[in-house]
């Protein structure tokens, strides 16, 4: 079942979203040659807890022989797509690092991700990051009361296919979010035969495309979490949490609520 929120609940999700936004902005400035992903993880935990929130990811999952996620953030370098476990990996100039972060504020969740360049990077990587981020905004702009959910995946795929030969990762996508981090519905980043449910006011969705410079095939590592490209090509990942309100879209994990980027796409934003 899809959870529908009130304006008051969306306001709490906005607080959670701002915790995430501030934390990611902090980490963006800390991605430098020689930093470890464990250091980024420690900074994230301090940031989230100092703002009166709780990390969403730490201890997530587990059971049936699978390990719970041990980190506060997911830190995925180069060919790692998503769910990278923070540790002693060292970031070097020329790398790109995808950082996924979640926080809980008074029982409500925010979830967002960015991909950050370390130093000077290959122009192809910079373009991969640009296309991935813009495809996320194209997907966000497709959220509309009464329309079918698959319009989001259609918008993402249509944009990406016009930009070049990028792999659109399948099997990992967006999701409903609110009183839990992962909720119905699953949001694909590509067209599907199933048009999905109708979107409606009160829904909150995390939109998170993941693109690669090569093929879309993935492999999960033995740690039970880290997902990498099968062909070793680099990947990028961007994500925002979006509330569908009666006044328009409210990107709860964007500092301006998404107003600037949505206005450019002709989409009304929450005031």
C-alpha cells in the first residue's frame, strides 16, 4: 500500500531532508585526494546526529544470513554503483565518488545522493555526472497527480537516450519514502510494460537514476551490499526525495525545495 502524507508530515520530512542536504554539502567539500570513505562516514554521522536526527542506513537490513549495513553513508567509487560500504578505501584525484545519505527526523525520512569529482576528472566522467543528475530532474518533473508512475521511468530513459550510449542500471531504482526509508511503490528508471499506479497528492518518492559509461549489467560483491558494473566502467548516482503536494512538488532534500530546477522545466513547486 502507498502511504499518503499530510502537510504536517511533509514538513517533518522537509526537516529530515535538510539534515541530509547539509550533510551531503559538507561531504562534497571533504572529497579530496587521500581521504578515506571511513572518514567521510564519520563526518556524516557527526553531522546527522548534531542536527537532532538519526542515520537511516546504519544497521539497515540484515537477517536470514545477510549482514546489516554497517555505515552511515553508502560511498561508491568509480565502477562501484551503489551501496558501497565505507572503510579504508582511499579517494584519489581523478576518481568520482557517489555518496548516498539518509536521515530520520522525528520518525520521518529523507534520502538523497550525489556524485562528486575528486580533483580533475576525465571529461567523459564529468558528462556522465551531468547526464545522470539532469535525468533525475527530468524524472522528478514527470511526477504529477493523476498520471501513471511509469511516466517517471519513461522521462528518465527518454532523456538519457538522447545524450549518448549510457547504461541505465536496472534492478536498483527509486522508491516510496516517509515513515520508512523504503516503501511502495518501486520507481523504475526506465520504461516498463507495467504503467504502475496513478500518482496522487500525499505521495513521497525518492527518484534515483544510476548510469554507467558502459553496459547496464551489475554484480553484487561478496560483502552482500556493494554493487559494481560488470564491465568495470564508471557509474554515477543522484537522488532526491520529492513530496507531491496540492501546491506542487516539494523536493525535500534540496535547499530551495527544487524551485530553480523545476521552474526551468515548467513545473510548479511547493511555495
